[in-house]
């Protein structure tokens, strides 16, 4: 009986860890990475606008 409990506990723990890892990975893919892409795009647009502004006032 103790073997069955230990085996079930181990399998349950591994399954739970796998589910948590999958959830974190999915969260990263759907929330974090799109936000980072958006931030990078905003930063690139800001740099581009700054270069344009400086170029327009060169003389």
C-alpha cells in the first residue's frame, strides 16, 4: 500500500509541476512576449522620430 501511495504521489507531483510549467509558458507566450514586442516597436518609433526631428533642423 505504501508503494502505491508513493508512486501515486510522485506521478501526481510530476503532473502538477508539468501543468504549472505549461501554464507559465503559455502566459509568457500570450502576455509577456507581445508586450515586449510592443515596447520595442514604440522604442524604435521614438528613435526614428528623434532622428527625423534632428535631421529637419540641421540647416
